[in-house]
């Protein structure tokens, strides 16, 4: 039996610049961090030649090609595994909430399948294979950041290049900077979920109009990185998060009336900046709040419940093999 644990992520700026339609013309840059909320994948040998897959529903099929879950089906096809397996997934948070769950699921599944075969894939291999499944095989209109942060973990600047190379650069900060930033972040679930694929597909269809906003988001990601390295300027980071939101909300499907109201309430109560995570339209609201304003902002957002979290330095890992 193999069990993998793969982190979800929060993306601070640059989301959308990891779409191929953008980075083939202009370098994409995302600033993101893994967090201590995870998806767990178990792979075990089954007593017969059938395959049992358990997620939000359960499938039992005679061959991998008959699995309805598209990512599981394509992962098994990619690795040439077709019979006698039991695959179970469990997660700390729901899907479609802006934390990169699909990419984390794909990376964690691939990691578990490789480990089941006695293989030790690198983070780069896991991320590249996950992108191949979701973007190439399944034709999902999504970017690459989720797969890479899930595989590598940590707090990263990720660069996407026209030749398809991806550079993953960890932030090297003064001692205490990351914890000080973590202490100023508030994560609240809006109660709304949405399909990232639908929102991103619309943005890609209109790339000519959205490219200027995406370029601005990549530039904000670079300025956020600068605010954290050397002598940290956390207040500037919070202001840049607000600037990023002002730009991002111009993109199709990112916000709605309810999200705007929550964000305005948070700002009036003392939040410096924030954004909806993921492609937008629902999910988790991330806010930058100085410690002395945290209680006031939390009260202003009732009934939204904060989700405590910490940055996660590690990417996908095998936590049990036996």
C-alpha cells in the first residue's frame, strides 16, 4: 500500500499568465505557496483484476479504460497500469474552491502510482506529467501553476516560458519574514464553488483583450517578490495584493456582487488587500490583515469562517509505504 500527501496552494499574483495562450507570447510569472491543507491518495493491490476507484463516488470496473473519472483514467493509461488496483482519495477541503485541488489530485495520484511501482519521480517529472494529463490529454483550458506548486511545495516564483520550460525559484527571505506574512493572512470560505475550467476557457478565448491585464498581474507578482526579499516590506505586499485584485476583477467571471460585498466589508474593517483565490467566481477569499485589525475583519465577515493555515515547505510526498 502507498499513501501520498500533496499540498493545496494559495496564489498571490500572476494567475492566468500560466496559460499557454499567454506565455507563448509573453513570459508568465506566478507567485504562490503550498499550504498545510492536503489531498491524500491511497493505492493498493486489489485481490482480483478489477479496479476500484473511490472519490466523491465509487467506481468498480474491469479495466482502466472504463473508468469515468478522467484524471484517474488518463494517469493509469500514461503509466500503462490497467488491472488489479484500489485507488482512494480524501481531501482536507472541497474541490472547486480556488486552492488548486485538481492539480494537487493529479500530482498526488501520479506520485502514488509511481511509488506503487517502486519508482521515485522528481518534482519536475510529476509536475510535467500532471500537466500532460490535464492540458494535453484532457484538453482542460487551465494553466500550469497548480501542478508545479503541488509537486515542489514551498513559497515559489514560477516562470512560464514560450519554449514550455518552467523555472521554479524558491523565495529566500530574512528569518521570520514568511511567518510574519503568514500571520497577516486570513483565509475565508465564501460558501460558493465554481469551475475554473469554464472561467479560464472564456479568458483564453478573449486573450487579445485580457493580455494587458495579465501582463499587469505578472508585473505585480515580481513586485511582490521584491517586497519580501532583502529588507521585507509587508505593508507593501498587502497593498500589492489589493492592486492585483483591482486588475484581476476586470477579467471575465472573476467576481460577483457577493464577493465584492465581502471584500468591501473586509477593507472597511481594516484589511489592506485581498483576492479571490483561483480563477475566481467563488471559493476562498484571501485577505492581508495586520494583527491589530484581525478581530475586526473577522467580525465584519460573519458568517464566513476563517480557515487557519500555515505555509507548507514540502511538495507531494509518500507518507506510507508498506
